[in-house]
C-alpha cells in the first residue's frame, strides 16, 4: 500500500508543533504532579516516538527527502530542547546540563543550515543513539514516577540523564571530527 509522499515530513512537522503545547502543559501548573504533568509527559513520549515512525515510513516506502533529512533532527532538538528547558525552569534539572545540551544542539543545527547548499548533514548513528538516550532520560524525568515507585527513581533518572549528557557531548565531537574529515576529503578531490 502506497502512502502519501508528504506523510513522513508531515509527521515531523507535527512533532515540532507538539513542542510548545507540551511545554505549556508541563509549566501550566508549576510542574505539579497532577494530571497536566502526566499529560505533558505522555505528549512528549508520543511525540518523540514519532521520530522512529517518520524515518521508518520514509525508508520503507523509499520517500526519503533532503527536507526530511534536515527537518527530522531539528524536530528532535526542538522537542527535547523544550523538555530540558522546562525541567530546568521547574528546578528539576540543573541549568548547566540544559546549557551544555542546547549549545551542542544549536551548534549542530546552525552548522546544518550553513552547509545545506553544499550537502545535507543527515543524522549519524551516534546522534541517533544520543536522541534515544535523551528521550529515555527526559521521559523518566517528566513522568512523576516518584509518587508511584518511590524516591529511588531519582537515582535512575540521574544515571539515565548522565548517559544522555555524555552521549550528547560525544556525538557533538563526532559530528565535528567527521565533518572536518569530509571537508578535507572534498578539498583534496577538487
């Protein structure tokens, strides 16, 4: 069965549009552990899960586009960036973590736009692993599980967040090194 060519990119755009709604839901009641917090966490989890869906559909139906390669990582960065900022506003995550993550994410995104006329910088395997780690860490931090399972969940949250931050930094370094090598190879080929 054929799907519309625009469907994967439309899913990506919806993920971007979910980000401000998610942030409003998270902050509307001051981050209290009530229904809005649960709904915000659920929206985040569903939205970040669509990252796999749009990519799968595009590859499965051979409708991968340069626009999709550009928008997909941006959608992930917008959604996760809003989550990092929201958790820091609520004082549930140190600002230094959010700043480190945002500097890496914004830096790579700006670079993508700078080189887009030359080539599209698609997500690398380490970047995809970083996104999964961030999705897991943020989902655990957003869900008020401490009310259900106890305070030990804070340790799990801390460990998963540490893994996400390390992968964020490592994947940023990997992008810079890979792009520097590719640029040298392009110059040598001319």
